[in-house]
């Protein structure tokens, strides 16, 4: 069976971080984190994972996913939507690693697979890779130079939340394959940022590993472990990730469980349909470093 990360997610010790009344803010965000020294420790561990190099890179932290991986993992229709982009359009890839998916999009082999690609050789969408760490290779430098000024951009050392629309502009397609959507401690702010960077009619494609799917029939993949990402309401009831996404105003959402992956994936397609976006607020209740981390959120009334 396929495994997007190449290995089971690193879990570490499953220390439960209890949500208590006194909380501290994460950055400038309105999300809140457990006021527990373990939370700061887990964040530090996560930062070390982001910056790891060579033999110190933990199992499951993958930075070279191909465009074929994206097409296989993301929602049905992603490949057609990407191929339909023209020279006036823009694609943002969050958590791009080495930017291999974007390099594949610009390769001649991609053009041979899509009639639109052959027709638009040299006139493709602008593509922006975003990564916390600089993972650029010689291949990226060569392709960026060949494509022309600002056709391919690589942004690093800043997270999505640190950018403004005035700086980045807007995009017709945003992708995230085990990037910020899987790693952030502030899921509300992350989705606010993503939707602000989408044009009206634009689409966000992403996935999560090992979550309660919309059909609600699946169980956690790892024995005696919870789902990797969970949301509960204030009464303690379960809220599916798909349901929470669908509660965001001004978006249309489809969710697709991909059972062939190990752990299973749920793929999300979030299309922005108007500008008055409002994302229901989540409070962080638990965060444990990993690839990706284990997260629990509480949905505020």
C-alpha cells in the first residue's frame, strides 16, 4: 500500500496536554495553546524537525514529493484544474520542500501528458513554492532561470501567516500536501490566510492523514492511538474535519476518503465562492511533535 511520507508518522511520547483555563497566544494569532511547559517543548521539537538535514531528518519528513504524488493524493479533478491554468493564472504550493511538484509542472514530460501543456509550452501559470526551510536544488535554479523572471518563485524562512495579500497577491490554485494544513497549531488562522490568498472561484487542495472521514466509518490507523487531527465541540462531541471546513462561509467543500493509502488520507477541495469568508474559531488543546504532529482542537460556540 502507498505511504505518502515513506514511513509511519513519528509520534514520540504521547503526552496529553490538557486544555486549562489559563492559555497563551501563538504569535499574533487569536488561537490559543495549552498553558503547559510541554507545549513549548513540543513546539521546539517540531522546529528541529523542520530544520533537520541529512541523517538527522526523521522518518516520514518528506521534501521531494512529485507532481504525480500530488495527483494521486489530492482530490479527483486536481490534475485537470492545474492543466487548465493559463499564463495569467498563479499556483501556490505550501510546504513545497524542494519544489519538485512545480518543477514537474514545468517539465517537457508534463506537456506530453496534457494537450493544454503542449499548447501552453512557455506560457504556463506562475508558480510559487513556499517552505519554512530553503530546500532549493540546482534543478530548481536551472528551471527558474530558464522559465524567465518571476515565473517560478521560492519563498522560505517565513510561514504562511507572516505574509499579506498585498505582498503575495492571489492565486487560482493553492496546494498543500502534508504541509502547513497538517502541521499548524492554528488551523483557524491557516484557513483564514489560505482563503484570503484565493481568488473568487479559486481552489485549495489539501489532505490530512489518519482523520475521521466524512463517512465516519473509519477508525484510527495506529492501535491504541487517537486520530492525528481531531476537533471536539465544547461539550466534548466529535466534529469531523470535513464538517468544520464546510461550516466556513463563502466556500464550497468536497471531501474524499482515500483508503488505499497507509495511513488513509482524506482529500479536501475547498473552493472560494465569495469574499465574506468567516472561519469558525478553534482552540488548540493538544499538540505533540511528529511527522506530522498529533493535534486536538476545540470548536468554540
